[in-house]
C-alpha cells in the first residue's frame, strides 16, 4: 500500500509570491500545444492556406478562453445547477474550484468554430489540427490533480492502492494516474500516429472523441464519484454519461464520413 506524498501546493515560493503546481501544469500544457503545433501546422493543407505560427497563437488564446469559460459553466450546469442558480455570483469564484472537462470541451469547440468561420474553412479542418495536441495537455492536467491529491479513486485492495491522508485512511485507486496514462499519454501517442497518415476531414477529431470517451468511461469505474451526485442511472457516474455522446459522435466521424472523398494529411 502506497501513501500519497502530500506535495506542497506551491511548486515555487519567492517571499509571498508562489507558483502553484496546477498553474504550472496549465503553463506546460500551453507550451506543448505551441511546440507540437509547430509540427502540425507545417502540413501541406495548412501551408497552402498560408497559416503561420501567429494563427497557432490565436487558436491557443481562443482555446484558453473556451476551456475556462466552458469548463466553469459546464460544471455549474452539469454538476451543481441547483446551488449555482440560487447563488449565481458564486459562478465567478473560479478560485474555489469546480471545472468540468466536458464543459471545457464544449467551450473549445465554440472557440474552434469561431476561428474556422473567421478563416472561412470547415470546422473539422481546424479541429483535426488541434485534436492531436489535446491529450498531452490533459496529461499535465491529471498530473496536477495527482500532485494536489484531488479526484481520488474508489477503495481497492490492489497492490498499487494508495492512501490519500487528506481524505481518509482508506486505500484507493490512484485514478488520476490512470487518466494521465490513458486519456493523456496513451491516447496522445496513438492519435499522433493516426494523424500522421492521410485521413478524411473529421476522422482525426473522431478518433480523439472516441479515444477520450472510452478512456474516461473506463477510468470512471476506478474514480470516486462526486459526493453530491453519487452514481446516476444504471450505476454510471456523470462523467460516464457525458462520455457516451463523445463515443457515438467519434464513431460517426470515423466511419460515417467514409463516403467523403476528400483526403487530407493531418
């Protein structure tokens, strides 16, 4: 049985100034987006349109706004709508915690739609560019969750079970690490390999939706459900229910687009 190290929330302290681990993870996620994005944007279909590194920076800026606004609004609507409807000003208190990946995804999709319309290109043309950059960013986020000792797993007696002293003395799944390797590193490597070959417009995006949906659905069996929600219909968590539409849409984009003839090298 392992014990969570209970890291100092601050990665660096200089006097009264502190850089927290989670903020550092966000920074690293944005940096990898720009670094790997340089490789993605070199593809011929983006070079033909004259896309530059500045376009990548614009995409990142729009995506950050989408993540923050969508993640917060998604959390208020999906997880605690009653509380926030009664206390609407609390929606602005982001520092108190409460972000939803699925809400953040919707926010990012809105940002990509704005960018696509601004550049007058198909939406999935843009999302196929961005999709392979997302899982590695998610991996940094899950590492931040583990360092902070949050989003812990359900009780288990497996050899690698971990006690999170800030919660209780029960041995639990280190579900943050499961998600780090599943929806983060493994999905990232597979998606990068998949996108390195010619694909129809939308298929790379579909692979991401399918891969993330499956990884998240499975990881939720090891993750402790939110105390204020518990398990919902059919014994599934909110995260699992929100992942099902992603899986369905992912399958459709990969298989349903088979009639389209246009191929791109993503």
